[in-house]
C-alpha cells in the first residue's frame, strides 16, 4: 500500500443553500476548532424575504464564510444570490445536474444542502455563468422586448388569418401586410368600405404597379362582415400597443447599452448581426470574455456544438449538446438566416451547408461561427471585423485543385515533390 496525500480543499469555509420559494436550508462547513483536519458543520433554516436573508448574511459572517453556493432552482435562487452578493459575499451558482446526490441516500432539503456544501468545498462542480449587475439590467429589458416582439408577430399572424377567413387575399399580393398601404386598406375595411377598386387605389409607391392584382385580391371584401371588423380593430389596436411598448423598451435599452457602444459597433459589422441583435447578444453573454476561456467554451455554454454520446458501439441520443439559452439561440438563428442572404463569407458558408445538410444544421453551424467571431471581437475592443468575401471557399477550393493537378503531373513524370508554402500561400 502507498500513502497518498489528498488534495487541499477548494474552499476552507463554505456555505451551501438549498432554496425553495418560501424558505431555504443553509449549511456552513468550516475547519473544526479541536482538529483543523476535520470539518465542522451546522444547518439552519431561513426564509427568503429580505429580512431573513440579512439574518442569514449575519450568521455567515459569524463563521467567517466568504463563499456561498446554491443550485439554480427555477428563479428562486435570484433573490438570495443578488442580496448576498450585495452584502459582499462571493456567490456561485451550480447546475443541479452536476450536484445530484448519490443514490441510496435520504432526499431531504437538509441533506441536499450538506451534500452541496461537500461538493463545493472540493471543487467538484463548475459554476454557472451569472452576468454582472449592469448586464443583468440590460438582459431584463432585451428579453422582455423579445417577448413583446414575438407576441406582436403572433398578433399579426392572427390578423392575416382573419382576413383569409373573410376572403380578403391581401397577403397574397403584398409582401408586408402591415405596411402603410395595407394598413390603410384594413382601416378602410373596418370603416365599412367594401369597394375593391377604391381599396386598391390606396396603394402607394411601388405597390401601385399591382393595382390589378390588388383589385382581384380585394374582390371578396363583401364577405368582410361587422364581426370581422370588430375583431380586426382589436387586433390592430393590440399591434399598435405592442409596437409602442417595444419602442419604449428600445429607448431604455439604448441608454443602458451606452457604456458598451464600442462592442455594439463591433458586432454590428458582422453579417447577420444588426444593432438589435448585437444588443441582445451582449445582454446574454456580456462583454467580459475572460469568463469563457476560449471560443469553444462559449460555444459549448450556448449549446451550439454537437456532443456524441456512445456506449457499446451505439450512438445514443441525436448528438445534441442539450438545451441552452433560448434567447441567445433565437438571436443566433435569426442572424444565421439573415447572413445567408448576404454575399459574404458567412453567407456563402450558410448556403453551402444548407444545400448539403439542411437549413436547421446550417443555422447551428453558422451560430457556432458567429459566437466564435463574437468572442474574438469582445476579447479585444480594438479589433474590427473584416469579411473574407463570398468567393472565399471557392477560391480556396480552386487553389487546392490547381496544386493537386500540378502534383499529379510531376508525379507522372517521375518526380517526388515536397511542398513548402511561402508568401500568400502560407
């Protein structure tokens, strides 16, 4: 037998919280007074109100505890985490999947917080990413803006279905059903105008080239009844209300994003990432890339990389990394589709992948690329994005074909060739 020395504890003095909606269990583990090689622990119960959390903070100070860990239980962890953080404690959030108690042990709140403390003091679980306070404030606004935008899109879809129900085929002719001309036509329908020629004459700009098609699409307006007008009026009012709230949120976001204007400009230059997407991306990942050691760490955290699970020669699951941040996934998915319409290197890659692998996998791959680019840009505020051009992949492919052709020609002549790239080829 060989004597071995155990590694030192990751945390000498640690507190762990098992949090519920109305109460929490707290376990403190510190070196024992009689024998510092042993551990002393105490478990107490507290509420989740501000008064109770301040009592918890005072109790932790008595034991000279500086680090507090807790599971990411629903949204209940937020109040204790942020309050204890404001009181000067170092708070860490742990993924519940990484700290599950071993089978066969009793499952109680007190036992869970003791187990969590043991896991934390040995450094056996990685902490979750929790952005700083200024990013959290920004995130609250950007996420609510996305919720309202999604609700407005649903309301617009309902309005289109209502017009279809009334035999008004306006969406077949116009690209934007809620543009200026279309909106004026819908207002006229609500007001009682059912003449397709009069309604079609409300078209403006380039839409006036479609007057014949508009008259044909509006020919069924006589089917548009009073109950259609009543519901459509409510839908349009709701769309206007949501648009007004989105504009207010955007104005507030512009104020909070001002300290990070340089980072927004960096991301705005990336194909597919406009100003709004750049704001949403910063709100989800922050601007301090030191929390993600490499771009691969950021991609893995966002769950935009495949993970193969194999056992006994069989692949389990669908090679998915798991569920990630849905807000970030929404931003990257929209950006990937937008980038696919551009004549850029990222756009060319999206079209190439979509043709071979399908649009869904192409969106994930481009999302991976966008996160890698974002990590590089946010890591150095002096860096700007420079696109390599839509012909980047084609040029590289042509270059490889030429090199291979020349090599085959020389080999047929009996030469053994060793290549050493110089200049631009390197």
